[in-house]
């Protein structure tokens, strides 16, 4: 995927999340805060998953079993 396309998709995703949070805030502000926190955690996890080293098995040493 080209960097430009990835940036456009990221902008669309951020806009969608902002609109959902704004809509939730119109109904119930604490729910919007909780949803925002969950979205932040998911964003951090996603960013960390993108930085995984190529060829590294998921879980590393914590996955159990022997390396081959």
C-alpha cells in the first residue's frame, strides 16, 4: 500500500472515530469518554503491531515451544 493511500485511509478512520465520539457525547458524555479511551488503547495496540519485526513470530519467547 502506498504511503499516500495509507494516509488517506488513516484520515478517514480518524474522522469516523471523531464523529462517533461526538455523537455519543450528544447523548451521554461519560460514555463518549469511555469510548474515546477504548479507541485510544486500540490505536496504540495497532501502532505497536505495525512495528513488529518482519520474520519474528508473534508472541516471541512468550509463545511457548521451541524455536526451529
